[in-house]
């Protein structure tokens, strides 16, 4: 016990010496946002930092992913500390890219900062020498499930199979020997606290293309088939289903039109929609997906258009490990007080940490250090000490607990985990979500 306390003290002292550097990196990423599978600059920054801190580095994983590893040389559990490289697309955000409108309106820049904070503490030789096993720092791409047509083009070109970065890491085998995973997300609930526990919805993604027939919109609209009208009917039919969604399933369906036509004086012949189908459990996702497909087909039937519906695997529901949560809770409380550790409820948002949680014990606590609305124009990290430094310390101290004493606690957590599915079963399940069909009247 005393030995673990000394290791945690050394880890914390090492982090304190580098706190300004770590916050500066997070802010630099904030000012250079890149959306999923496009994170070239951020990826290089992280890889260079890993190398400069003596890690074994693998880069170019799933296009932009990076892994830096510390191997103690002693047998023990393998822990993954994760951070997400990508941003959202939020035009008008104070830190949005002037050309792409990419913006860190979900706090991933602070995630990378807290991941590097853990690494800075573990890099201290007196800490690393007191641990057993391996620690891999995984900077993963494309957590935000956006730009679906772009990701579909990457899939068609054979560059990726799945739209989420952690899914690609799983498919490529980088989690095959990982025993435990953790990541700290930013949040805005009760500022100044850490949130633990909770769960998340799962989801699938759909791209929809209505094809009609162009004609002069003023002179001869009767010669055309209006794909935009087909889309309007399809969207209205989705809305008509909402009373059938059970509250307990926390279903969310929220389509957007990404292309509404070519010109105002031409009957729209090519109209495209993207949507998610979210729910707290897979059966509800699948039944809602069927309802959405029927609604979308209704628009085509009513207008005489055709419609192509492509469904891609999204993310599985997240359930975080209770044993791992309790170890983290103790460490987070030692930093900010037990009264400032709050219990998270179920979130109808989704994350590919949910996929990780289906195969290994996983936690995703929140550092409640933000203002504004998540994914909104006003979302900002206000407290970098909490979101980057203390968040990293809490995870780093948890790593110490798991890997000290020959990794006894880590082995216990990993050994007690009853995985809902093997990696092979996971990949089969995810591939089973994919479908593509074209419907005409």
C-alpha cells in the first residue's frame, strides 16, 4: 500500500512539472481541429510527442491512429489509455477552422491532453519501474460519426471497413491482447466534478439517396419526379413513428438533408439524407431501423421516385465496468474530494468506447470542466487543470493501482469481466448491421 502511494506521488510530481506543456498541447489541438480520418496534423503531433518521450510508436493505424507503448518488461496486464484525435464540424464556433468549419465542440483536444498527462507521469522511471505489464496510449481517429458519404468512399476504396476509429483498431487486432481500457471525456454536468458510471446508447448510421427526374421547375414540373418531395414525405413518415418509440429504449432518430437539389429552377432529381438510429439496446435499434426504412420507402412510393438506403454499423451500447469504476472513483476523489465525484445516468449519446466496453472492462469518466452545449457553437473547455491535468492524474493513479504489486488488481479486474462477446463475435455482429437496397415504385 505504501509502495503504491509512493508511485502515485511520483507520478503526480512528474505531471506537475509538465502541466504547462500538457495544457499547451491541448490548446494547440483546439486551434487546429481536424475531422475524422483527416487528422494528419494532430496525429503527427501526438506521434512526435510519443517518440520524444521514449515510447515504442506505431502510426498510420486506420489512416491516422497512433499508439505509443511503455513495456515494463515484467509480466502483467496490458492497459489501454485512449484519447480521440478528431473534431466535429461546427460552423461559427470560436475555434472553428476557417475553411473546413471543423471545431473541437466535444472536447477531444482535452482528451488527448489527459492521455498525454498519464503518459508524462508513467514516463518517470521511478513510476514505470514499479509497475508490471504494458501501457499503450491509443490516439484513435474518427469517434464523431459524421461525414458519412466521405467515410463510405473510404470504405469503398478499401481504406477502412468501419466508420469509427476504435472499431478499426479492434478489427486490425490492436486490442487483441489489451485487458483494460479507459478514456476521460469532458462534460458540463456540475462543473468542477468528475462523473463516473453511466451508460450510452448504441446506434447505426444510414445514408439515403432519392432519385427522381429533372425537369423545368416552372415550365414543366409535370414532366419531372421531385426527389425533394419524396424526401419530405419520408421524413414526415419518420415523425409519424415517434409515438411508437418506448421511453425505456431512449430512441433517437435525427435525419439531415445533405443535398436538396441542383438548382432552384430544376425539379430536384438527387436528394440525400443522413441519419442515425440510436437506442439503449440492439433489439430497439433494429426494430426502429425497420420503421425508418419503411418511412423512407413511403416517400419514394408516393412520388414515383426511387430510393437507395445504405445502413452501416454504428456503435454498440456502452456499459462501464463497476470494479474498474470503483478503483477510479477512489483516485479521482483523492484529487478533488469524494463529494465532487458524481454518478452519471444513462446518456442517449453514443461513443465507440461502447464497442470497446463489449469486449474488455472499460471506463469513460467525465471531467466536468466545460461551458455551453456539447456539439454546439458555444461549447468550450473552461477548466484545463481539471480536464487535462487532474483527469490525467486520476487515470494515471488508476493505472498504478492496476499494475503495481505485479499487476494483482489489474488481473482481478480483467479476470472478473464477463465479456458480452468475443472479438470475433463482435466483428460478426457489426458486419451484420450493414445493408444496401434500392427501392422503386
